[in-house]
C-alpha cells in the first residue's frame, strides 16, 4: 500500500478546489431551478392548455404579459374619447381582458409574471369556482399575496381552508342583525358630523354653492365609521391607520402593475423602505390599541369587558378559549392574527363602501329626475327627522338606488 502525503501548500490547494466545486454545484442547482421556474414550467403549462384547445398571448421570459397589459391599458386610456358616465367600464378597467377574449376566445390563458392565469367569463364556471369549498381554487396567488400582505395580512378575505372556516365562524355572530342595528348610532353620529362640516364650509364661503371632493369626504366618513366599529373608544388612533393604508394602497397598486425582478422587494430601495416604515407603524399602532384594551379589561367584569366592538369581540372569544385550556381544543387567534383581521376589516370596510356611495351619488347627479324622486320620498317619510328602522323600510326609491 502506498500513501501519498501532501505538503501543507498542496493541502490548501485541494481545499480551495473542493470549495470551488461545491460553490459551482450550488450555483448550477440554483440556475437550474431558476430556468425550470421561468422557462421550462411555463412552457409545459402552455403546451398542456394548448392540447385542450386553450390558447392566449405569448409568454415572455420573466415578465409574462405584464408589459402587454400595461401597454394595452395605457393605449386605451390615451385614445378614449367617450367621457360620458356609463356602467360599461370594462373597456377602461380591463381592456386587455376584452381584447384577448375576442382574439383567443373563452377561456384563455395569460401570464402574470411567471404565474399562469386562466380567464373565464362563463357564469356556470364562475359559480363553480366561487362556491367550491374543497380548496382546489386558491383565493389569491402567492405573488399577489406577497404584495398585498401589508394591507390585508392573513385576514379572512385571503384565508383558505380550515383557517377560513374557523375565522368565518368566529366573525359571523358579530354581523347578526342585532349587532348591525346596534351600529346605527355610530353611523348617525359620523354622518351628522359630516353634514355639519359641509354646512360650515358653505357658511365660511358665504355662497350657496361650494365645491366638495365627495369621494375623499366619503372615504373619511366610512373610515370614521369603521374606526368606531372596529376599535370603539380607540377610533382616533384608527384614523391614523386609515391614512397609512391609503399610502400602502397606492404603493401596492404600483407594485401590482409593474415588473420587478425576483427578490426586488428585499432590496433597500426608497419605495421598499417606505413600505417597511408604514408596515411597522400600522403594526405598532394596532399593538398599542390591543395592549391598552387588555389592560383596561383587567379592571372590568361582564361579557363586554373587552368592549362591544370588533376588537373586543376577538379578544373576548380568545379569552373564552383560554378558560377551557386543553379540555376544549379550538381555533385561537394569536396577536398577529388579531392585527391582521383588524387591518383587513378596516381596509375592506371603508374602501368598498366609500366607492359604492360615490358611484351612487354620481348616478343621482346625472339623473336629476331620480334625485327629485328620492328627495320627495325622504321628505314625506322622514319628516325632517333621522329615519328609524320602520322609516327605512318605507324608502322604496332609496332602496332601489
């Protein structure tokens, strides 16, 4: 047997070679996985759909059809000549869907970056997706969820599977008819405050007409109502969350319609630093509200010791679960879960409602005859008083609008 001994210098050279080989293999594995994700997998998916007769716009490396979507929408908005008010907004909002559905038929396949998306318009298919409870259809793609997480967190609207079921069961009692009726006073207070503000603007202007940005005013109104509904006595701090989420929404929309290289959100760019700053402030504000509520509850008794708002409902449910200990295993919200639910309900609660109210007022402004019908009905039923439950049931025209 012959054993060859290396000098210290030779040993160092061998070690260097081994390190380089390991690095080279690791780099090769990373590159191979990257190639599979951005080229091979999209190619296989495209071929599988084409074998079923489903086509779509060509996949472009990394970006998919994001640049195509941006180009089509920009071109549509630039060439739009019809500025009349209409319910047919598809051409302006989703012009790429309308164009590709005409070219490729229904359904068609397009690409959001490297993620495939199947666009459908048939109502029976939509019904199957929306009513499916087996978990075959993901609510929000991972790439989109990463972008929207700062706003929604892992709230009810984006939860899947067992977590969604447990969250839905937890929140359903909060939206029973009795609970909704109890919120009437909160809504009245906020609406009357808005009306007083508008009257003050008219008085200060000393004219009978004052121009008001209705959408912004209604955003403030719905944010005030949802702040009181979610946070109760801590609603003033909730207003700050509204301001922060408005900025987060703008940054999120910019990120959704623009192409970024994988891992871009981890780079210390000005936009990413701002996102982290906003995320931290929202989290700290909600944590502070929750901490104060828990401390106050230590000196209270009864079923509403945590408060009768949404935050109090979650804390009360958690407290009830804790008292059972291990004897009754059940779904329990962590601190992060509660923060995520607050973020989701706060954003979804005020944004959708303010948009609906703004659109309704625009339609009334463009249809004076309906505006007169509503005014006459309100005058007749309410008699210059705040409507109660019985009066609301008599407002037929208002219900139609």
